[in-house]
C-alpha cells in the first residue's frame, strides 16, 4: 500500500488497496488513512454497486438523501448526473453534505462512471486547518456558539438540474450545530459552517452574524486549504464529511467542457450529531 499526498493541506492517492475487499481488516486500514488524510483517492477500482454498498456499510448506517431519489435497484446509491448539454452539476459550490440534518453525513464514497475529457474535477478543503488558522478575534466571537443550518432552497436546487431526480419531498429542514465541533474519532477541533447551508449564528444580531459568517466563509474557502482531484473512470473518492468542505467544479465552458456527460455514484454514511 502506498499513500501519495496530492496537496499540502489534505488528500492522498492510495495505491495497492482493492475496494472490492470490504473485510474488517481492509476497512480498518482505509478508515485510518481517511482519518489521517481526510480524503482518499483510488484509481482503477471497477467496483460493483454491491461492493460499493458493502464497503460503505463498514463505516455505519447508510443515509437516505432527503431530496434526491436513489437508483431503483440500489436505493442507497444516488446517481449524480450532468447531461451532455448541462452547464451545471450537483454540488457545485463549497459545502459539507446535509449539514441541515440532525445527524449530518459522516463519510461519502463517490465512484466515477462517466467522466468528461475536461472539467468537473472535485475540490476538497480541510476544516481542521481552517479552524487552527482562524483569526483569534473571530475565535473569541464564536466560542461556544451554535449556528443554524437550513436546507432552504436545496430542493429547488435539485430541480435546477435536468438529469437529477427529486423524490418529491419539498419540506425544509433546519438544525443548529456548534460552529466549532470536535471530531469524534481524532478529537481535533473543526470549523463546522459552510456557505451553502449555514444561515445565522444563534445569539448574535443578524447583521453582525452575517459579517462574521462572511469572514469565516472567505477564510475557510482559501485555496491553500484545498486539494483538487482530476477524475478518471472507475476512480473513487472517499472522504470524511465531518472535517472537510467539497465542491464539484462547474467549469463546463462552451467550447471546452460542454457536450459531455458526467456520471458519479454516491453513497453517504450517516454521522452523529455534531458536538
Ligand atoms: C457532491 O457535492 O457530493 C458532488 C461532488 C462531485 O460530483 O464532484
């Protein structure tokens, strides 16, 4: 097994591990690597839906997405699909998955099926580093505070994509979580807000809350906290959603990346309530 770092902040490409093997020993090694690097990349892993599900189940109970329909045969798998003429793709700005839920996602396993020749890389950002480097005055202001995360707009967001299918649910979900959470496995502090779903800091007047959140979003989206994965077919990205942000880059510019499909299979594992 070899782990090659792909950036200074986070992310490693792993060689010499087969994801077809979901034995407890193989999973333990993968989990340890994930805790160390936060996001792992594997190439040439032609895993079946069942193999992807079996590996995912080792991390914990699988999560059902509140808005997006799963595959008919494998409801645990959500197919992220950008049609050939679509300019947008799902998950296209910085976020951490479903932070509006009570128990937001723990881990995501994303497997590529069809990849455009150019465009649609996925980016990740390290929220442990973002917390460690946060301005001391902001740290004081958010100390012990919670923020409201809301799915407002997220169901409409699904409808915006031609190939992604909603499950008919239009309810809004909202939960408050600590702005600084502690990672349940590593014990490290993590900045736990994101510009897609975090709306307001509880106990601070709206204008001031907007100002603080704006500063935090700018900080946490710094490029030096990130890594970027250029997909190939049958590649897998496996990440710790508790301590990272991610986005699928929407660089499908006319004359360059348009005119190609992008198809990914995503499985999410349910996490614990952030504390
Ligand atoms: C996501 O936000 O989960 C999707 C990322 C991607 O498709 O690259």
